[in-house]
C-alpha cells in the first residue's frame, strides 16, 4: 500500500484483535505478503468480520457453478462502478490468477460493445450493473436475457456474489481504502 494514501480510519494494532481475526490477517500476510486493509477495518467488529469472511468463502468456492473468471469480472465491474480502488486491484489480480486476460480487464467498462466478451458474460455484467446502480432496476427483459444464459441456481449464486461485492466495495470506498498494489490494470473506469 502506498504510504501516502491511507484509509480514513485505521485498523487496530494486531494485539487488539481477537485470535481469529489475527489468524485471518496472518493467513493474508502469508498468501499476499500483507494483510488487507479492509480486513483490519472489518476486524474492528470481529464477529461481523468472521461472518463476512465465511460468506465470501461460501460464494467464492471451487464447487461454485459460476466460472471463476466470470466471478472475478463481475466483481471488478462492480468495484469500478462503486469507485473501490482496493477491490479493483485485488479482484483484477484474482482474475489474472484465474487465467482471465488483461485485455478483458482493460475493456470491462465497455463490455457491451467489446468483441472480447461472450453473450453469457455480457448478460452477467449487465445484470451486475443493474443490481449495483440504485437508479436502475432489473426489469423483465434483462432478467429474461439472464435466464437465456444461466439456470436458476447460477442466477441465485450470481445475485449473492453481486450483493456481497456491493457491500464490500461500498464499505471500502466510503472508508477511502486505497489499492494495495496487487495488480496494475490501468485507470479505473466508471
């Protein structure tokens, strides 16, 4: 994380967190070389943080019926809309780990017209945008388009992922959590 850019509120010293929050922070440190600043902030409300972590793990699991790259693309797009630099950074890095392409990440804000995206991806991204933008709503035409590409179980899981990412990115954006340097994908686009 850039030392000059700090969140509006800081996390606590490690000794002030319960053991299970310290364990999660250590696991992040081991895997990513640093603990996530949002985890340090969520750690201020330990039980909520534990449930938040469990919810994410239940949505982002190997057995999910949703393709891992698609999950990441949806999460990055929601993060762009919500102006969450941390989420764009981490979710872009995750997309690349899952064999997503830098080209798709760079074209994500223009997915509707980019030839890089499949109709299935466009349907999921349009749905994610409609759910995310409170000035819009999911109408019957959009939902019918989604149903052409996804069975009901996948729609429920996609909706849960969208809701989770909105909570996460809005939390981080409101608290001014900066990117931590996991991925360099270029400028954020709304």
